[in-house]
C-alpha cells in the first residue's frame, strides 16, 4: 500500500513540475516587485526635489544683489540649545540624517493568530497567538546588506526579579523569581551580513536559514493560506530540526541567468549544524499520605546547532539548487550532511535530501515538497549515552522530598520521510467588489486550498533502558501520520490573509497521535483527530 502511495506521489509531483508556464505571479514575487517600484519612485522624487531646490537657489541669487557689508559686523546670537542647524539647501541636518536611515533601512515583520477546536478529549478549544516577527533589512553601502528576524512565539511577557540582602543571622539572602507566559519563546530566526561580490556571487555570513526544502526558506505565516505549518517541516518534523530552522555559518549564493527567462539559483553553506541537546523539565508533585515528589526529566533530542562553541567539533554542509524556467514556476533540490552527536558520544552522522516544486495554470497553483532524513548509528548513540548517564532512572529521598531523575532519547528514528502537496485556486466574484470585502481594495482574492500530507517514521526510538552504564533494552517501531486539510482564504491585499480550514489527522490504529506529533494532546488510544482552524495573518 505504501509503495502505491509513493508511486502516486511521484507521478503527481512530476506532473506538477512539468506543467505549463504560470500566468499568475507568486505572492512573494508581487511583493518584491512592489517594493522595488516603491524604492525607485522614492529615489526619483528625491532627485527631482534636489534639482528644484538648486534651481530656486540659483534664481534667487541671480535676482537679488548682494547686500552692502556693514561697517561693523555683528556676531550672530548663539543658537538656543536643541535648535537644529539648517544646511545650505534649507533642510535640517537631523531630518536629512533620518531620511538617509529610512532610505537605507526597511523595517517590517509579520504575525499570526489562530483559533482551533479539536475532537481530542484533552485538546482544549483555544486561541493561540502563533508568533510575531520583527524584521530589519539594511543597505549598509553599495553591495553590502544586513538582515535580521526576531521572533516572539506565543510570547506575552517575561519578568525577572533578583534581590540580595543581609539577613538576621549575619549572612546573605539571595532571592530570584522568573515569571513568563506558558509555552512562549523568543528566538533569532535570521541575522546575517551579505557582500555582493558579483551579481551571480554573494557571500553571506551569520545566522542563515538552512536551504532544505522550499517551506523552510519561505516560512512566513502570511504567505500561506492554511493556518498550520506542514507536518514535514514543523509538526513531526522530518527535517533534522523543526522550521524555521536556522544555523550559524558562512557560504555563497546567487542567481545565474539561463536563456531569456530562466534563472538558476543556488545556495551553499558550512554551518555548526544540528546536534543532540538536553532539555530539562522539572515536575513537583504533592501527594496525600506520601512525600512530596520532585521529578526531573532530561530529554535528549536533535535541535539547531550552537551559536557559540560547537559541541560536536565538526561542521555540517548544506545547499540548494533551484531552476525557474518562467515566472511562477520552480523546481528545486537540496541537501544537508553532518555529525549530529556531541563529542562525548560516538561519532555519528545524519543526512537529509529534499525535492520540491511550484507551478501553475492561470488561477490554479500546485506546490509540493518531499524530504528524506536518516540518522546513522542510533543504537550506538544509545549505548554511548548509557555509558555517560549510568542510570536511566534514579531515586533518592531526603526528609519529606523524594527526588527522581529520568533520562530519555526523543525525536530519533533511523529514517524519516514525508511530503506535502498543496493545490490552490484563486478567484473573485465580481458582485462582491462593491461590498465591504472588495471596497477600497485594488485586487482582493479568495483562495480555495487543499493540502495532502504523509509522513513515515522507520525505526522510531520508543524506549531506551540502561543500568550501571550498560544498555539493557532498546525498542523502536515503525509509524506513519497522514493529514488532509481543506480550506478557504480571503486576501484583501497580498500581505493579509483570513483563513478557515478543516484538518483530519490519523496514525497507526490504536496508537496515540501524541507519540509522533508535537502539537496534539492525544490519549493513549486516540489515533485520529478532526480540527477546525480559524486564523488571520498579516505582514507589513
């Protein structure tokens, strides 16, 4: 059955990538074109204003004779503090400096919010502020550019209080309190410097998006018509680290013209790379008739690489090659390879490959992505981890507090593979143009959208048991997750979208969805879920 599904996938992708030229621009291309036109228009207006000021100054100088010099020149009174000094053209220096910054630096961002109602018993109906991202794009000088994205995910506030004081016993008392919103995160998604050596050769260094798959490098929420990111890139994920996946490194990129319309784009980087990292979770339980339990769970799973000392002492390589034969079409392939174990564990590598594409026929668009990732030597990693951690579980009791420490390997599988395929149809009924949906908007659109997704996890680590530094039990399993989503989106302008969608998710019969996803709270035998999603996303 899986072989048949894979055959269908390959046929669909081949048909999509070989399709006729698209007649409609993609959203990103429209936005980029509008930004370029606006920038050119502003530059032309500045040139005209400067020319008008020079002509006016020359005309006034020609008509007015120079005044006779007084016998005694009076010194001008000192300017009051804070007064701006005008330039020869009559523009305050401060205003000119501000205008220069505005011309060189473009501030922007995007955000999204969602409501979801689920059929799962323990998954509450909830509003979620998915994320708010601030961006800055600076033209430092000709051929020098810097870019930054700062993300606030499910974030409202963070408070830290620290006090140090003397106490009545003659010692020092230190108090610290941390308060924040649940499930929140602040992260640096991108921060890099680019030096354009040539139109076809650009050097980029810093925090860069890993170019594996088309979603990771085009992940802005307002670009998509479904208010949930794909399983392959986020919900499981098949990528070595969940989107938006960035790494610290350096590399080259560029666009090479191919024929009259074609463009061959490339990216290639050397980065610190994905590594196994430890996440600590502390659980404090009060129990009637028993001691208080303090449970510490140490979960070791693959995450983005470090931004300081590389704990692997090894670098990873990644790259992408994409061909655009015409506007609105693209076919790409990408890959990643590198060590994923820190230096205190056995040396093991992971590698990932991806193929993706975009095409269209008039108002129809088809976009898809396939990713395969393999973690080598997982059992060797488990043995090495057992030697270092000694005991999977350990307990101790002191007074009225019982402490338990538990180690877990999570998110590892010998092989992960999956795809998503999304079809879109853009339309606009003419009779709505004079309603509140169309009034004052130049090109509003409705978008009917459907997305099919499948993920297979082969050799997914289920349980690792060790004692006395020796691995005593290693259990893995094969799992799959299927999801189908249909929806309708309304775009009054290209950068804003209102979304309505229904999704159905399922996994192996009788097993829990929460074992294989990172966003569903499912019971032990809840193997399917129906969800209604209502969302809104914006960019500026």
